[in-house]
C-alpha cells in the first residue's frame, strides 16, 4: 500500500470513530483531499485508494491537473481565494467553489457557467473568527448574501465554509464550529435545501465532525507536509 493510501485509511478510520462518538452517520461526511502543490501522481494514488473529491487552491496549477486527469471521474473543488477576473476558469472547470463572499463573484460565475454543465455548487465563506485579515462574508451580512445568491440560475448555494483561526485548543475549535452549525440552522429556515458545512482541516477535523461538518478538507494528514508555496 502506498503511504498515501495508508494515510487515507487512517484518516477515514479517525473520521468514522469520531462520527460514531458524536452520534453522527459517517456517510454524511465527505472527505475532500486537498491536493494543492501535490503532483498528479499523488492524486492518482488517492484516487486509487477510493477518493473522488479533490480540492485545489491555485488556479493555474489546478487547471493543468484537471486537464491531465480528465479521464478520471473526479469532482473538483476550488477552495482558494478567487479574484473576480479569474471566475471564468472556475465556472468552466470546477464542480464546487467554497470561497464565495461577494454577490458580484456569484453573478459572474452564474453568467459564465457553460449552459451544458449542471449548476456550479457553491459555499459561502464566513469570516467566523471575525479577523480583519481573513476573507469571507461577515456574519451580519450573511443572510442577505445567501438570499441574493439563491436567485442566480447557474449556481446553487449548498452551504457555508470557514477557515477559523488555527488553534490547538479543542474547546475553542468546537465553539467556532458550533457557531457555524448554528448559522446554517438559522439559514435553513428560509433555505431548507442548504446541506453543506465545509469545515475541518488536518488539525481540527475531529472538532469539526463533532459539531456537524459535512465536508472535511484534508491535505497534510493525507499527503504529508507541504513545501512552502512560492508566489504564482
Ligand atoms: C490547504 C487548505 C486545507 C488543508 O489543510 P491541511 O492542514 O493541510 O489539512 C484546507 N482548506 C483550505 C481552504 C486550504 O487552503
């Protein structure tokens, strides 16, 4: 077994034990492999180990990988920051985008989504830790943004995503993820189809699963430590 396959096995084991502990069905939790900076051979290993959802952060790099791997039935997620002049490539090549925080981006994506493709799945990124430096929609502006985005024909709002301030304090991790769950529950009153909480990374996946994550985004625990990314 490759070390990637072995790591995936261990992550899956950890996820299912955590789900059980918190009385959740592990089938409701998608393992999204974050493959930014990794070579396509690593993605193939993870694919052979059974994974189908892959997340990328850097547009140019991801487009090359998507093209190289186009014979595989991979569901591609864009999870990096997206400038408005780069929306077309995401609309034309991805199944999901996790980092929408402005109506204008949603509008462009809906306009640019090719008509023969199904609507693009999107999550609204929430600046849940309310950091000045972090991207994401503020909690106060969230209901209006979800309402506006829901009117657009070629995107479908699936739920919320967050990248909380990193901490080793599991209580703090859980508190933040619980706030996300609460936000989703409130939004579901007007938008009952919302079904996704994209939250949890290698360092806080257990806390995220405990609080209701439906999609954990895991890089390091699957592929090992990343080399620092140089500017693109
Ligand atoms: C890199 C990245 C991840 C994965 O982080 P790990 O700590 O390597 O698991 C998850 N989500 C986003 C948005 C990322 O950029």
